C-alpha cells in the first residue's frame, strides 16, 4: 500500500495524550491515528499488506534463527558488518 505523509495540527494536550497512549500500546503515533480513522470512519488506513494465504514464502516467516541474541539492537552491524 502506498503511503503519503501529511501535516496534522493538534492541540498540545491532545498530542501529549496520544503519544502516551501510543507508547502504552507499543504503537507509533501514526498507527494510532490510522486505527482511529478506521474505527471512526470505517476507512481501511492500515499498513498491513494483503498476504496470500497460499503463498509458499509465508511459511518462512518466523522460521529462521541466527542464534544471535543482540540482532535487533545491533542490526546494522549484523546485516552490514559495521
């Protein structure tokens, strides 16, 4: 799905509360806004791509292990060797 950025002006107190909600739910502020749009106006604004259930590559998701415990924290070094 192609995404386009936009500028949104909010009252400071509303933004502060939304950021706190996003953090509490382990989501980005943008994801929280997309979900609110979907619930309020019944518009699918999610980032989730349509995944074909019969796609053989879907079986690979989560099936590979590297044995590294710090891969997410040091992913640039792991991937690019830096």
